[in-house]
């Protein structure tokens, strides 16, 4: 490196960090392009070089959580690695002739794409690019790999929900419809994996129990399958297929009861109560809907040990909306105003959650004929 | 001139340290461009700010390798805004990544940033009680609209936006533009001397003549000059020897380019320079720089490369290529390769 630096082919940037000084290198983009063009003319050498680059990034990029549960302790490492993995992905896509990917590379792109979702990245498009490239590699290899494929597809669907219709220019179909299609396929794949899984996996590793289930019942494959079923139900709700959604939520509920009671797995019960409250609202059964919504809030507090989280406020926001639908406008307005204040404190005054609350409150004022306040 | 720099620096008040900066420093061999830097300072100067609420903006326009990026970094090194932000703008994806870094620096959590990160960060900058410098580096066709859309349109404190690009039409979105021309012949000579770490006073008239010849042939293109100077400093050849070699390489493009435009000439100049600069690298060095081509251009950790080389016993074949599948069936050969790999310092 010293020699390359002296030859002015790269630059060195000494940086102080909490672990002492470290050196960072940079290289001119024009030279990077020239090097890649030269390597495109020698595919064997290109694979060797890319192999080293993949090996480096594999070592410094954490693996995605097996149960697809966010894990903050890996975020600093992900933050450092993800710009490099993303650049590698762009170079991989731009190579001509095309590079034959490897399963390892697909997994690396998946792990990084997962990170874009787990921290609700503001650049979900980049995550989708990584995941679709990973999927393309599996297609290219003709690999079945149902577990990796289903994990990729699950994350693509989640990121599509984040970007919404704005990603249509790339996906060529309406984002939610694409998410629904993927989730149907995902459930099919995960069911296969679950049925193929050995019975020995009945007992979950301790770490996974802590993350997901207190009871130790069920298996990783089973948990992933029912998470997929739940997500598919949410997609059905988005396209107003309430009967299909309800059936899936009930399937999950039956499984949750087999896994443990509400005190043991409040997170899972909270999900069901929240989702079923929507189904009841769309069915016009408002009292039942509100009752389920209240139960979901209680579970949320039990699971998170606090009500001061954006997700709790999201559950509460949805309950206030059910009140609106039920015609209990004054009560709904009070609750929405409380949620707005809490969102400003917890999420920040600039967050889109605050914007969402402001818009909803304005609409209620408008509905009540209080045009000045609405404005 | 290099020898004049210390005096010049004494006349400039040292810039105060920004509260935050992720702008890389200018290259250690950065020379010349004094006039361009002065122009940039004048155009972005708060005193020239007619409307207090508007940030100053300037496009640095020029061909690839002309030193646009280095000029913007030199400006950052010499200025005293509270925040100095670097935006990689060659693609929408990288631009958005850079805005994520700004969001982090400003203490914005992911939930606060929301789905339209760029818009959120932009409005946050517009309402900052601190001054800021925002450098959009290397705006290209594919990121043109997004980069323009990401430019804050107001500022509470005297702030500035610098854009670097080969796209001249960007000037319609900035208040001013600097067209970066090639370095003057003498500036090119200065750059070569700096790479060679030679005191101009000790250079013989003959060597000076040769350096002028090389600088002229490279069209004053800073990137080509820097890479050539770097090559010369490592080759340990006499200047006259290098010049013969250089002229030999040059012959084949002179005929091809005499009817061509300047930018085509410059582009071919870079091709020639890279050809010999890369060709003469040791195999391990070549492998290493090739690996860098597949990572992000900035912030590549030294430790990552050290570890990879250690684990692969030098940059030997790592089992992924078609060739290696053949080699890997003969483990002894692999060990042999590792043993004979030329040691080098990372």
C-alpha cells in the first residue's frame, strides 16, 4: 500500500478512532472504472480479484439475524461495511461480460439488504437493489435454496412496503401488489422448509428464545413460517381482502396459543390483537375492533416494558382511527392530539409520524367543520 | 511555484476547525490552481452574499482527471464553516447514502429522518443556526435531477454549495461556475517535481527541459501528471531513461489523436499513463489495486486488506476462478505459490 500511495495511485487518510489511529484509503473513481474495464477482459483474474473483495467484505459484514429480528449491536459494523458492499453490488451489475455470482455473494448482498430494513433505512431502494441482485444470482446459479430465497423475498416485501408506489419505476408493477405476490410465494417456500425441517429443531437455541419466544417451543422454521403467514395477512388487508386476512391471522393465533400464553409471548399476541382489530373495523364491528385494539396496546407495553416507543404510538394511532370510523370523533380527536404530542417528543418534530398525525387531526377538524383549526 | 507556498500560507489566516467535517483533505501533492482557488473563495465569500438567506453556490466544471475534486477539497481545507459535508453524487444511491451520513452527523434518528431523507436533511440544513459547506462531488447524468433537488435553497448563516461535474449544464442551477482548464506547463512541472520530492533549485536545465516535455505531452492533466510522477518516483530511472520509455509509449497515440478533440486526447493520455503505471506494478500490488476497484472509492480500511493478505498467504488464487478450480486440485502448488509470493508492505 505504501508503494501504491507513493505512486499516487491511491490516497491515505489517517483517522483517529476510539481504538487508536487507523488508516483509510481512497482511490480515484476514474481509475476504479479503468481497472474494472481491464479486468472485464480477463474473466479468470476478475473472479480471483472479486473473490478477495468478497472475502474481505464477508469478514466485516455481520450475518443477518436468523429470525430476521433487528439487532442493534451489529449496526456499527453494518454501517461501516454497507457502502462497500453496495459499491460491489453496483460493480457486479455493471460488469460486462456478466460475472457468474456465487451463493456466498448472494448471502452477502442479502445480509446487507437485511440491514437496510432492520434499521428502517431512509434509502430502502438501495436495500432492494442488493436483495434483487442476490435473488438474480440464485436464479443465475439455478439454486433452489428455499431458505435464502424466502428470506430475501421477505425482506424485499418489507422494503417495498417502506418505499410504496415510489419504486414502481424500477419494479414495473405496483409495489404493494408485488409485495403480496412475493409473500404468497414466501409462505409456500417457508412451509416446504418447515415440513422438511428435522424434528430435532423443536428446542430453540437460547439466544433465539430470548429474542422471539420465551417458551422455547416451536422451531426457527416454524417461527419464520408463521411470521410469513402474518405478513401475508397484512398484504391482504392492504388490498381489502379481509376474509383471507382474517383466516391467516386466526391460523397464527392458534399457533401462538400452542407456543405459550399472553404473558409468555406478548409480542406475538399483540400482533394478532392489532391485526384482528383492523379486520373487525373493516367489517363494521367497531366495539369489538376497539376492544382488540386496547388488548394490543396492553401487550405492546408488556413486550416492550414501556409505552414510549414509536411502535406503541403507531398502535395507538390506529386505535384512534378506529374511533373515527366508529363515529366517536371527539374521543378520537383527544387521543390523536395526545399521540401528536408524544410523537413530537419521541420521534422528533420532523418525523413523518408527526406529519401523519398533523394530517389526520386536520382532516378531523375539517370533518367537524372547524376550518380555521384544520387550516 | 512550490517555493512560494510558505509565504502565501503566512498571508492567509488559518481557518478555524469546523465542528464537523467529513470532507477528505486535499492531496499532498496538490499544486497550482491558486487562481481558481481565489476565484472560488471570492464567489463563495459571505461578503459577496447579496441575499442573506441564500447559500452561495458554484459549479466546478471540467473533464475527468482535471482536479475538480481536489480543488473542492482544497477549498474545504481553507474555509471555516461550522459544518463541512461531503456528498458522493455520482449516483442517486450514493447521494442518498451521503445524506444518511449527514443525517447521522446532525443527530437525526432513522425514525426522524422519515422516508424522504434527502428532503428532511435539506430542510434541516436550511434551518441550521450553524454555517455549512456542502460539496456535491462528481454529479453525473443519472444523478443530475436528484443533486439539483437536494440543494438547500436558503440558509440562516453564510453557507455554501460546491458542485463538481463534467456536466456544464449544471451551471444553470448554481450562481457561478469555474471552468477548470489544464494546468500551465510550469504547474505541471511543479506537480511532477513534488511527486519526485525534488527541490526545483537542484534540477538541471536538461531535466527541467524533459519535465516540460512530459508536462506538455500530458496536456496539463493533473491526474495523469500525478500518476506519471508517482511512477517516476518509484521507478528509480534517470529522467532521460524514463523520457525514452515515455516517448516510446506516446508514439502510438500522437498520430491517432491529432485530429481529435482535446478531451479525447486527455482521455487517451490517461489510458497511456495507466497502461504503464499499472503494467510496472509488482503482481501483489496489481492484485491489491484491482481489489480496491470493487469497493467504495473512499474509506477503505487498511486493516481489512492486511487481514485478507494474511489469510490468503499473499494475494494468491483464492479458489473462486476457473483456473483455481484446476489449481486447487493440486494443494502443493497452492502452497508453493504462497511461499514464492513476493513480500510487500501494506
